[in-house]
């Protein structure tokens, strides 16, 4: 039986807990339900899992259940999820959010990870952190990890029931979810990149500035807009001519 707590960031982060779960067994599948997914969160999850449950491994099944709620999920993250082999993505009630500028009929708010090996071993993590960098490692979050081996006579029946109920909950929402395809992603991307959203995107946990008060510092407002935009440039000031091959100071 596997168990543990998440007391982020001081004691044990969500990312560290996920890494330890992946290290504990050769899991065959990962099912995730997350209110929203950011590109930095997906990068950190991939890093945490890489040596033990590689997301690029076609032999490992991945299911991702998320939402368009409040336009917080990043289209580039959804593109990455679809690109993984043996990876499927479904969206919880996408049509109300698409029709109402991201406002859902009922909010989708879980943060749950289910690992499975064969028919006997299953581990579940449920916490407060979204699939974002803040949710996985830097924000203040809490959660629990429970795991069972169905063939172990010492397995606690109540913990087994809790795991089974969580699995039943996920499977029900997954069955009701809308599969994400290129057409649905394009509709969401256009809404996400609309002029209204670009002017004032909904904040997510990763839009946290470092508190630098100088004019040159990037503010939380700047971070929101950078997250929603596809283009980024740097004003370099004076540009001098190249000094020659292999010399520092050359301009690209």
C-alpha cells in the first residue's frame, strides 16, 4: 500500500509526489483530470515523469480531461498533449464555455492523477494544485496520495473503496467528455486569441511577478498578456555591425 501527503512548497511538492509515484512501479497508464493546463505545468510534469513514465512512450496510455473554463488552459499545451503517442484529450462541457467567452455552465475544478499497473496496482493523487508550475511546485498546496494492490491481503478495504470510487468518478466524466480534435482546438484557440482576451486575459496561478518595483520589471499584468500572445520581441536599443566570425557581440 502506498500513501503520503503533499504539503507544498515547504515539505513535499505535488511534482515530487508524482515523481515518487512513478518511481515506485512500472505503471502502464496515467489518467489526469485538471481544471486547466499550462505549458509550463506540462513541461514540469513531463520532467518529473521522464525517467520513469515517459510521456513520449507509445506503450504507456495517457488520458487528459480538462476544460475551456475561463480560458485558462493554454492551446499550446493542448497541442502538446495531442502530440504525445497513445495520448487522448477530452474537454468537460466545452460548448457552454465556447458560447459564453469562457464562462462554464458549471465549473470543472478537479486536480487528480491516477496511475495504474495491470489490474492489481493503482495509485491516486488528489490535491489542490492545477497542472501549472505554481500548482505543481511553487504555490501553497495540499493533497494526499493513496495506492492499493488488489492482490495484497493486507490492503485496507476502505482505501480500496476510495480508489475505486475515484476511478468510477473519472471514468464517468471521461465518457461524458468531448474528444479534442483539430476543429475543436481551432475554435478554442480563436476564442483564446481574441482581441478581448488578449487585452485582459483571465489570471492563472503562474502569473506571479517577483515584486521588482522598477519600470523595467515584468509585472503580473505583463505576464498575463505574454501567456496569451503568440508573438514576443525584445527592443535591443542600438545595434552595431557584426565584429566577425566567432567573435562575441555579433547580432543574429
